[in-house]
C-alpha cells in the first residue's frame, strides 16, 4: 500500500473508531491489514468460531510466515481438534487432523503421531489430564495467543489506533491525492497532444 493511501486509510480507521463505528473499523482494519482488533479476535476465540478466527488472522499473517504464525495456527487448530473429540465427533476430528494439523507434521512427526492417538481413546483426558472444560481451555488458549501476538513482528504497530490530528491531516492528504491525480491527467493530455500533432503522420499506423 502506498504511503499516502496508508495514511488516508488510517485516518478513516480513526474516524470510525471515534464515531464508535466498531463494525466498520474492524472490517476496514481487517481488509487493509493495518489494524488488528485484539478484542474482537479474543471474542471469536472464546466463542469457538474457528473458521472466522482463521479468516481474520489470515489477513495479517499466513500459516508458515514465521515461528509465531506457525505456533498460533497450530494452537488454534489443536483446540478445534480437541473440541471435536470432546463431543465424540470423530469424523470431524479426523478431518481436522488430516486437513488442518497435518501441515505441521513435517519435522514434527512424533507430535502428529501423538495427536493421532486421541482418536482411539474414549476420553481425551486419558491422554491429556490437564484439559479442563471447553471454556477454560479456550481461555487458556487466549492467554497463550496474546503472548504470541504481542511479540509477533508482523503485528507490530497494528494493535493500537494511531493518534493523528484528523481534520487538518485529512484535508492535507486529500489535497495531495487530488493534486497527484490532476498532474497525471494533465500529463496525459499533453502527451496526447504531442502524439497527435508533433509526430509525422506516417509514424502512427493502425
């Protein structure tokens, strides 16, 4: 994103936030990748909306971007896997294991094998005694995710709204933007005039 466009987007984000237009601010922050709404992210994690969680996170970082991203996606998918097992939906759990968790098996075959064992037990607590109820597990997960997020290099500077002198700055940026568009249009007119009248007619052929 060009610097001018980024500044304009941040100003609009700030305006949405100041006007309490939370949905608009979150959508723009997500689509632009400029503002990570940690409160919203926490809410959907605690509600177990795993597809929505990954969709939101993917606007800022992909699975294999770095060790922080790998850890985040792994922990999210592992919790999703455990919750499918918790309700004895082994078909869904197997699907998660093969489609979502297998990507982490490269170099971690033992870990993937350990996760596979959960499919053959009646109660996941037989292999993981520390696993409490679903709500407690989600809260513990969020504590870990927050720690990762605060140190994630791709999220640095995206967890808080920037403080900008809105009105004057917005007017300045809009003037700059329109001035640039005007100069480009003026240049195109001059070039067209040069082509049509300055070049010999035999140079241009259709």
